């Protein structure tokens, strides 16, 4: 079986969305869509599940909060006790209001940096790897739909191409992956 990729080029996001619905109704799996801006309602149509990246943000924030609490306790109570303004230095709880700003800042710092790293790793955008974009016009004014024939099993390539043409693709490109 030859491994081919079919790219449908569209001028309007509504036409692309209608084409995606028509292809999915015929059992065609759409690999990806490239567009200059997000298309509302496209993810469920092409079968993309909601992301769980927000769960990572919560855990990174919890790590930051825990680390800040430990750090302020260690620095101000355990390691180097300082008498600041007559406040007792032998207990963390009595000084808690003074530790709210560093706790908040470290929570935000860990959540933000953790999310950036997670996003880059999940999307495979680590150093030395350039992002996949089959047609640079998708960064300006065109919408590109990518369909891999190897992922669609017994669905004929002709059916995919004819559906793309009938639903408004202005251009259809083929690429061999072999």
C-alpha cells in the first residue's frame, strides 16, 4: 500500500468545516488542519479530543505552592532565624501572612514555566525540530486539510479527492511519503 498524503486547500473556513463534515460522514479520517486562525467547532468534527494540559497546570501550581511553603519554612524558621519586627521566628504559621507574596509568585512561576515546557514537549517543538507546515499560505489566508491515505484503510483515494472537489477545495495536492 502506498503512503500518500492529500492536501485540500480552501479559501474559507466555513467551506473547510463543511468539507470536513462531509469527509467524516464517509468515514475518512482527517490527519490535521492548518489555518491562519483557530476555527470554532473544528476539533470535534475532525476527531480531536479535548486536551488535558490544564491538569498539568494545576499540578505545576501545587508543586510551586508546596515548594514555596517548604522554602520559606526552611529559610526563615529552620536554617537562619531572624527577628523581624519582633515577630516570633520559631513558627511558620504565625508568620504566614508575610509568606503569601513569595508563595503566590513561586506558584505562578512554576505553573507558567511548567506549562511552556509541557506545551513544547507535547507538540514536539523541542530545539532542533521545526514545526510541520505543508503550505506556507496557511499562515496568511488559506486553509489546508491534510489526509493520509494509509490511515483510511480501504477508502479509495478517488473518493477523497472527489469529495474535496465537490465540497469546495480550490486546490488538491498529493505527496508520496515513501
